[in-house]
C-alpha cells in the first residue's frame, strides 16, 4: 500500500525511525493504526458507559459496599480456580 503523509507527519515518522524507536516506516504507521483502533474501542466503551448511565444502569458503591463487592469477586474467582 502506498502512503501519502503530510510533510509534518513524514518528518515525524522519519524521526521515529532515525531515533531507533522503530525499525521501519511501516512499523511506525502500524503503531499509529493500532493506537487509532484502541482509541476507537475506548470511544465505543465510553459511549456504552454513557448510555448505561443515562438509562440508570449502574451501581453506586460507597467504601464499605465496594470492599464487600471485591471480597465476593475474590471468593468467586477462588472457587472457579479450584474447580
């Protein structure tokens, strides 16, 4: 695939390779695309979280109830690891 980058991005990519952070231009571009994918996944998670909040689909914890919740999760995980 042919890449056409702005002069500013071209200089940045070249600098990343010249600095030894990446072995090639393709590695720099792959890393950038991977970050874009992670960003998109995060945005989707945030949108779903917003939807849940808007619909009242959340649990409000105080310090004591949060500790109790974590203890239940630990016990559940321990039970699963023994079976």
